[in-house]
C-alpha cells in the first residue's frame, strides 16, 4: 500500500470514528436514566432492618428445589450485577431452574452506619434474614449463595451457624487474601498489592474523615486496575457498539452499575482492609468478634466438596 493510500485510509477511518462519536454523544443525550434499567426481576419486600432489606423473588417456573436460597452480594458494589438485564441475569437463571430465591440488599450505607462491623452484618443482618426465611418457608436450614465480599460474610455465617446452613455456594470470593503471594503472576493481584502497601494509620484516617470508605474512592481504585481500558472505553468500546442498540444498552447498563458504588461502612471497611487484606485473618483463624467459633469451623467450610443437595 502506497503512502497516499495509507493516508487516504487513515482519513477515512478518522472520519468514520468521528461520525460514530457524534452519534454516541447524541444517543447518550437522548437516553434518560429510567431508560437504563437494571435489577428488574420481580421481587417483593419481606423484611426491613435498618437500611438492610430482605426480598423474595417471584417464581418463574414450577419449583424443583425445596431449600430456599439466600443471595448475598458484597458491600463494595450492588446486587444488581447479578440481575443486570433479562438475558444476562444470574437471578433469572436460578429462578428458571425452579429455585426459591431470596435476596439481602444492604441498601446505601452512610455515616449512620459508621460503627457497623463485619460481625454486625454476619451475626445480625444475615442471621435475622435466615431466621425470617425459615419462618416463612417452614425450613430449618437454607442455602447461602455468597458473591464477592458477600461470600466472606456467608462463609463466616456458615462457620458460626452450621446448623442453619444446608449448602454454601461461593463465587468470586476471596478466602486466602494472600494467595497472590504464592507464585501467582503479580498482575493477578494488583488490588491485593496496593491494599497491603497502605499504612494502617492512613486507612483509619480515611475512614475517620468520611465516616466510611467512600464509594467514589473505590471506583477510582478499580479503574486504576485497568487504566488503559478505563481511559479508552468511551472512545473505543463505545464506538464499537454505537450502531447496535442492544449492545449500546448493554454498555450503558454496565456503566450504571459501575456508577452505583455505595459507601462502605467505616468499621467494617477497616476490618476488610486491615484484618483481611493486610493480615489475612480469615485464613490465619482470627476474625470477627466470635473468633473461637470461626476458628473451629472455617476449615470444614472451606474444604467441604460434597455435592449440593436441594
């Protein structure tokens, strides 16, 4: 290809990209917040405790399992990731299998929740939700489905209250927070490396200043984990989907979820960053206020590989 042909192709591509950028700007300007819906699977409120709410999803098919399933997402992010849109929804997939699915929604914590600890979430909110589910359904045990930080909470709960838990299912859940130091490629543990580099006193100052771990701060941290992707997604990824309405709406739904980053309650954030990320206490057997109980049962919870029963 001659230099003239290369220049002509470059100018043509530049014009096409500019046209798509203009189109993307117009589409975003025309799209209202209510047009971008996430977490839409029908459910009804069963119980509210402070800002924490317990929901039960409406069944979509005949029941095939008897044990109720409680889904617990993390505090760093919102449960709506599990129900992003009808064709990309863990919630709908589970309902389609005939499961009795429940959800614990942590709400939007603020300075009021400054002093809540992980123990409060495990031994108060989750315990109250499990008791209410058992009361409503007539069962004495539930299946816990923990995602991300919610997996840590449900692991602790299963260790503390094994008599109330029939199955424990975890996904994208950190248990060994120092696993990246055991021969794993460094780029697989950027968040771990950064968190361990923090001075514990600086963590205390951050939480004491804001009364929480600000959601905007955590968003910036996650953005720094993939800096080039974060810098180019609006002028590369968006261009690739602007001509496809379905993909364009997918893009906006993901952006809406990313923007909905709640503040993390202060004391629980200190435990999450210092006790777990820095000191790895979940593996070292010293976490939450009920240390002895967690010490006794954590190994059994982590190593149970028996098939799930319904």
